[in-house]
């Protein structure tokens, strides 16, 4: 009687070869699968990138609240800076951006102040201007009359501790004189004197799924400032948050602004 081993060596080998081929094919398929792409952000470590995304989500909530307040009170604003580029190119955040930039007229800002002073803000949000922050007036950018801040997250690389530096929504203010919108300082490349008729009536775009205001001639504005109606993405090495990394509120902030944090206890 012949051994069963002698009767089926070929079949056994074929089975093993088939399984090896299948393994190779499956491994090839896995290699082809790209998975989730890393956002175009330069140098940030995984934990720092997570904090950036966390900060963007928090700022989106602040922006939604700000937009709601403005719409309910007839206050007009429009996007500028990276926030405008993000709305046009990404319909939301530029992957490496870490703040919100909006503009409004001086008349609308005064309306906003009155509303914010009497509005109970959601937990962790703060409206910062020369009245709510005794340190603000001396340290502020002359074109930024106010900010919406988060009290739990901040820009941890900021060395200037003269004012609270929680992650922010910047409010640039233009003074209306006739058909002109004038700025005090014009320190930023996209903040300069403009014609009122180039901005109003406002249009709308989407930012992270909700409608936001942009100036009427936003396309020609982007072309003038950045060279294209849809500005191209920067080289990877320049894709870094200009405000720096985001992290938890620091000790110096809680000590200097103790009244903000004692209220929450």
C-alpha cells in the first residue's frame, strides 16, 4: 500500500504556493491603499497637530456664535486674511491656520460692543477690548479693536505676556468716511484703505458648512493682494501656524487674569 504522502506532494505544494501568492497580492493591495492623508502642515508633531485641529474646532464654534450675534443684531462683518482664503479655496480652514480674521466698520463695531457687554457668552468664550481688558489698549494692534478669545486654549509659543493670548477671532475695524473705509495703521498686507462700494453690499460664502459674509469684490481683492482669485497653496515649509502652536491655557494667564477664571469656579 502506497503512502498518502507520495500521492499528493504536488497538490500540497500548489496549495502552499497559492496561499503565498494570495498573501503577496493582499500585501500589494494594502500598499496601494493611501489611508488618511496628513494635512499640509509643516513640522508639527502628531500631538501638536491634534491640538491645532482642536483649536480650529473651538474657533469654529466661536465664529458661529459671533456670526449669530451679528445677524441677530444687524451687524455686518466680512472675512479677510487666511479666513477669506480658506472660505474660497477650502470652504473652511486652511489646514495650518490657527485664527479667524474678520473686518467691520467702526459703526458696526460700536453696536457689537453694546451687544457683547450685555450678552452672557458661552462657557470659555470672552470678548476682549479696552473695556473688558485693562491691558488691551496699550498692547493692541491699532487696526484690531477687539477679539473673541477662548479661555482654555492659547498660543503657547507667544513670548509677549502683556495681554491674554487665548486662541482668537480678530476684529479689524475700518472707519467709514463717505465712500471710503479707512484704517488707522494698515500693518497687515491685506488691511488698507478701501472704497465702501468695493465691500458693500456683502456676499456670502460657506465656511465649515455655515454661511459667512465676504466683501462684494472679494475676487479682485484676492487677486490684488495674493495674485490670484483663488490663491495657490503655499510651499509646505511655509505651512505653519503664524500664531504658533496651540496648547492649554498657561499659568501666567490665570494669574494675570484671575478675575476671568475665578468667575468660573
